[in-house]
C-alpha cells in the first residue's frame, strides 16, 4: 500500500461515526498511512427498514454514495453496511474503483466453518443479504451448506439509544438460542462484532464477525494496487 492511498467508507447510519468506533480503529491500525474519507447517508438504512426491502430509490442512493467516493479520488471503497449489499452489487457495475463489502471475507470464511451456519442480526433487512452472500460464497467454493437465520428483535434500536449493555444482553441471548442448531455463528452486522469473543465463550462454537476481516480485505486490495 502506497503512502497517500485513499479509502472511502460508505455508511448508511451514524453507528460507526458516533456510536461504535471499531471501523476507524481498525483502519488506523491496519492502514495508518491511508487517507480515510467517510460518506454518510444517515437515512437510507432507516428507509430500507421501513420498506422491508431495498427499493430502486434506496439502491440509487448507495450508487450515488459510491460515485461521490470515486469522484473524491478514492483508491478503494469500503461499504460498512451489510443490509445494502445488493445495492453495492449495482454500484460495482457503475464505478471503476474496487468496492469491498464489509462482510465479503467473513462470508468466505463461513463456508469452511461447518455444514450448518447460523446468521444472526439485529436489523431484519440484514438477514437476507448476508444469507445470500454466504450461499454465494459456498456455491463458488463447491460447498453445500444450510443457513439458519436469527433476528435479535429490538437490539439495534437499543444500541442506537446508547444502551450498549441492553443491546449486548439481547445479542447474547439470541446467540445461545441459535447455537443449539448450528455449527458456527455469523454476526451479520459489524455493530455486533465486539461481542464475538464473549459469544464464542458462551456457546463454545466458532463465531465470525466482519469488521477486521473486511478492513484486512481493503488493505489487501490496496497492496495489490501498489504492487
């Protein structure tokens, strides 16, 4: 990775701007010389949650964010939202800059984690895209697996209110229920990732999360560009 490389991070809420600093922390650790730019549409995730699906208008908003990042000179674009994954697929067809989904690497790792994979989320619209991504990676690897979804109802709203402890309790409760049915658990949202060690200890099964592996993926792309 060359000094002065630019990473654009696309956000669909202020979770990783105002509430949870983990993405910035990983970028500072793994890409300390990179210029990091943040592009935020703070309402698009809320719109998708209200609609219950990604409308063409919402997808266009994500494409617009990616185009803005490209225009700003980003060398790589990092999408921090799992719920809008299908919209990122559209953006990839429009911009020439590489776009890395935060959960690309995690989904690939899940393929080797077992035959039954649990996907857990706190936002309902995150479950179908994450499941689809895991299944896509499994198909590419020639693997056959089953995916079981679990929604931690209400936990995301609790986190956004600033109550981390309440959020964490709901997520841990959900993980214990899901663990009885699966070989490994995928945490579909980066906002759940800091709980991965505690969940793994509580359930005794592999727990995969996205932020660090996602940022490592970004750094890998930047290094490849510089080679």
